[in-house]
């Protein structure tokens, strides 16, 4: 889902107690597993009304099952419930339909029942069931995320169960076409009405089932896969937008080719992907057919990405919505990185970071799911969720990052099912070989972002010193441990050094073969932060007050000073800036020695420092 304009905002009175609903739906339906739905829906776009018959096949999960519960808005009327060709009793209140079976069922029994209902849907949330118009022509569409499915059909809308497959029959006036999930099997005339039959044979959760009916113009694009195969992109657009739409929807081809390459091949390739135009101010990723207000490039990229991230693998609760929306947002970024969008990738990242840092707090993980705006927070669930993925990529490297995503998508326990933040973290840890608790605690569960000050100097021998100071925008995180890339430039040369910043005011030595005139923080824009403070400092000239010998050194390094001195720390660093040894505080005296016999042969930096001295020198260990 992506809101791109203010065409439709959620009225205050429709902001519901989502957390209570989520808890309620988790407790419902615990005794059965969905297997199949057949939806027979009758609508007329000129009328705000629905009449339906929904047959549900289920498998019991415990012995003595004699009651089933479904979500269904109380404003809709139940005509009857049929089980084994007999009407059975039910109660319908507080948006819950409780059905009493004629007999108790044992565990693991597959059975079915049919619910007949009708009424005027209220269309809560983002507009679960909407009657509208485009240029005077009526249209009806559904948009059930997050809790709107119950507003127009009896379902189980918890994020823990998917129906294995679904058939959707839409009865409507003949002059219209009906768009929905899966494959279009038929459009037939019965009793002077059109019956459009869509078949979807993949697991699907309730909020991703949808339909729209109006006077659509229809055409197809095709995405090649292999030499002799392709995926159909079936487009249902308003006739008045047909010419423009044909020039825009073709962008789906290179975008899907990119996703197929980076992730796994489009999960529903044996059916279709498609677009259906509707009047809500954005897009909604209904499985195999996204509903779109228009066909802008970023909107196409975002909704298509959801077919992998959100549909094929769905967030295991609205607290984990970034698993859907952060991924789809980052996939937009990947199209800019690849060059297929024509948009400057660096500017895209800068804009996202500017949006994220416009406020100092806020976590990606949604701790308060009391209304739709908390769940679908554009700054946090979308922008920050997407950029956190990019920061993670820079932390563990491209190979581990994309391998982790592919393994996540092919995990048998997650594919066609549900995933949490912990599930995703586990795959990233497996592929990177790193414990990533520090990263997820800071960036997903914690709030805010780091703010940096960089202090640096370089002496006449081109030996440099750099100190990284970090502050946090929100007290929930005490320190963001990150790789910090710095570009050094001067004398017509430049190079990037990546510093492993694990604590505040951390110091790093470095040496280059040129005189540095300027440095750039995070030149590839990997870190969510504001513009840092960069300051050149002048180190004291200690060449005549501190002498190291021998250099090269074999075992013992001697330090001679011209007066009694106490060093607060004596540090040995690798050339890549990793601290190897820390000798701690010394006594007040003029001559010191340090045992380097266990140090491997190679070149290192030594930093000696106290309140008045900071001496950086390259040493060679034989």
C-alpha cells in the first residue's frame, strides 16, 4: 500500500481500535485452518450494496469442534448459513459471526459451509468498500488492508492463516468489467447479467482478496522469462486514461525483470500480474492485481514489490508492517540504483533521509497499533524501514544481504505464509555470519538516529588521525554501532576508508600517499543522519619530545620522552583502523617499553595520548 496524495483521508470517526481488533482476531479461528474460499458476489457500481454467498472449506485443528467464528461487520445481514445441505444456527454481533455446527468434528477433518449475506457496507479504514465515479461512470472497489475485509465478506482476517486457494465470481451489469485476483477464467451472461470468474491457486490472506467493477479498458504487457515464456501484466484502466496508461504500465517490464534477478522469479508467474485503476489516493498490492490511482513509476515499483514482500511473505502482525512497506519502499530505491527509472539515486536517498530526520523520535517497529496512521506511518514504516535496509546492506555487504533475502523468500516456513522481524533477522545473521542484535535493537526497535561530529588531522608524513563523536536524537538508543565511510580527497586523488565505529569518541589512525585537503562523511549515503560537523584539528608536534625505537621492532618497543609523562592509553591499530592492543594507563616516567612479541608481522599504527599529547606513528613489526 502506498498513499501518494490526499484524495482520500481516513475520517476521524473511522479510526478504530485496531489493537483490540488484532487481539480479537488472533483469538478467533484458533480451532480451524482455512483451505479454500468460493466468493459469489453480486454488485452494481451504481448502487452501494453487496449480496454474497461465501463457501469456505476448512480443516479442524482440535477434537470436538462444534463452533466456528468468522469476522463480518454487524451492519451486514446474514440470510442463512448452510452446512451439509441444512440450515444451521448462528449468532452475529460485535462484528463476529459465530456458527454452531450440527455435530462435533474430530481433529484434522476437512469440511465446508456456506454463508449467505447482504447489505450496505460501511467501508471503514481506508475505504474497504467504496462506491464512486470516474468522469461520471460509477465504480465499486474494495481495499481491505488492514481490517476492512470483514466490512464486505465473512472471513478470517487474522495474520496467521491463509486460504490455500480462492475462486471469485462477480455478478454485475453487462456493460462493466470486473478485476480481481488470479486468472480470468470466464465472462458469461446469466440471467441478463455478467458473471466474471477469477481463479487464484496460491495461498492468500483475507485483506489481499479484492475486486473492482467499472467500464474498464483492458490490455496486456508481457515480461519475458527465459527464451519461450513470459508473464502477463494485465491492465484494467479507465477508458479516458487508456492512451497515457499504455505508455506508463510498460515500465512494469524492466522493474519485474530487476526483481526477478535480485530476488526470486515472480511468485505467481503461472497466473498473472496486473493493475486495476481505482480512485483511492495511492495504490494497494492486491495479490496478482494491484489497484492503482495512476501509473507513476515509483507507484508501479512499490506495489509490484509487495507481491514478494507482503503477499508471498506477509507480516506476522501489524507491528511488523515494515516487513511489507519498508521492503517495498527499498525496492523503489533499487530501481533508481539500477538506472531503469531515470531518477537520481543519491537524491532519492537524500530525500528519504531528510523526511526520516524531520522528527527526532519514532521506531520502525509499531508498538502502538491503535489506528491506521500508526501502522502506515510514511516516515517510519515506509521511509525509515526502507533506508534501514540500505544501512543493513552496507553493514553486511551486498553478497550477504541479497543472499539473505533470497533465502528468506525460499524459507519453507515463511514462503506463502507469515514472517516477523525476528525471522528476517535470522536469515541476515546466517548469511552474514554476524550477530545483528545490535543493529535491529537500534534501528528497528529503537528510536531516532545518530548525529556525528568528525575531527581529523594529517601530519607531514601523511599519517592521519580521526575521531568520531556520536550523539543520538532519542534516548532509547545509547549508541548506534555502524560502519562509517569517509572519503579523503586531495592532490587530485581520493579514497574511501570505512571505520568500524563501535563506541563514542572512538579514534582511528590512517595513512595515505597524498596530502588530504577535504573529507566527506558517508559519500554513498548509507547512514540515516543529519549533516555532520566536520572539523580539522591540529595535533601537537611531538617529534622532538617522543622517540620510538627500534622501528622496525621485533619484540620490545621503547618510548623515550623528554620529561616525566603518564600516558592515558597506548593503542596499537591495524592499517584498516581496527584496534589490536590497548596497554592502558602508564606510570609517570620518561622511558617506557611495550612487549610486541605476540604481534604478527606487518605494519601498524601506534597512538600514545594523554591530556596534552596525542602522538600517531606508523611502526613495522618484524
